[in-house]
């Protein structure tokens, strides 16, 4: 299990296969807020912290099957 305190601004978020999903803007309660610059619609998107599989160096890996918000992970 990971510690929520290890999640820092500007960390990369990747899906289970290592594909870029977004970049951490901030942690908002139990959700990770993604930066708008990584979205196709220019909006913030959120991923629940309970969908994190692991944190490795400066990269967050999501659990297999995590639903990626529409518009996120386009860059």
C-alpha cells in the first residue's frame, strides 16, 4: 500500500501498462486532480487515490481497469 503523502505536484500518472494519463496538479481529499494542460478539453479531471497500484520514483501507476476520465491523457 502507498502513502497518500507521497503524491506530489507534477508527478506523472500512468495507466497499468505505463501509458501516460496525466500529471498531478494537487491532491483534493481522496482524489488526484490532473493538470489541465494534459487534457484535450482544457478541464481538470480527477482520479480517486484508491485506484493507485503503486508509486515508483516520480511516477504513479494506476490499477488495471481504472477508468480514465474522458479528455485526460491525450498528450
